[in-house]
């Protein structure tokens, strides 16, 4: 049976700003309940008491506070890095493309800190690298159907730290900090201890600052 609590949790999770306000204890449960009441009543097809929604909100707030209270980052294990002049090439997935991808690693100079991330989707493949390799990559992609090329991007990376990597809620907290600043994330790349967000140039500083705020002294 679907309950009031179920809909309260669902509605809060779908609204990032509301989720943040409730988890930080800065939301008025009464005001939030008033806002959610008509939505919940429409979903349930019946009238719902105001206090029932307030109670559900309080209980969910307690869960959120407990759930993420231990997810913290400090300067000993975490840092934020930023790389500019990044390109994202989106290509239709084909068998021929898989054969070509093997040759990409001979092109990139990893010793100088350059990057290459190949992200496989259901029908597409995203190739993220430094834009200095654009012409070489496009040459290797001859006869492949390129869906989109985004240039002038920025890679903002966050080092998690070994003691946090297996803790539930880590990726959520990092991603939430970006969403809270209304940053459009083009790609998310998670490798071992690093989480990298590919964003537009206009969001680079906001993204850097959002992640930096997560780290305590």
C-alpha cells in the first residue's frame, strides 16, 4: 500500500533544493507540507491531514541527517583539480569504432597529464580528451557517424580519499553540491578515488568552488 510517507520521500528526492533545505534543517515543515499537500492528495485520491505530512517530513529529515552525517572530506585526503581546454566527441556505437578506439591510446601523451576517457552508452560512445588532440581523433574517426562535438569544456575533478570510497552516499553528496549550484554536468567520470565532472567553461569556477566547499580543514 502506498502511504503518505512514500510520496513525501519521493517528492523531496525529486526536488534537489527542497532535499538540501530539509537535510540541513533550514526548511519549515509546515510550509513544505502545505506546498506538498495538494500533490499528495491528487496522487492518493483522498484528503490527507496536514500533520501527517509534517510528521512524514520530520521522519525523513532525521533519516537524511543520519545517513549523510558521516560523509565528510578533509584536506589530508581530498583535493579539487581543474583542467581546461577539454573536448567531448559523441559517436554512434559501431563494431568498427571499437577497433579504432584501441589506437587512441597511442595518440595521447599521458606523461604530461593529458586525459582520455571513453564512456560507453547504450547507443553512443563519448570520447573526452584535451582539445589539442581534436584533429588526430577526428582523423581516427573517419567514416564514423559523429553525433556531436563540444569544445571549450572544463574537467573539474574531486579526489575522494581511500577512507571514504566505500561509504554510501559519497557520490550523491559530491554530485548534489554541483546540482545545488545549478551547474549543467555534461559527463560524470568516476575512476577509483577520483570523480570528474565535465562542464562548460561558464560553470568551471562555480563547480570548483562547490567542490572546494565540501573539504574541511
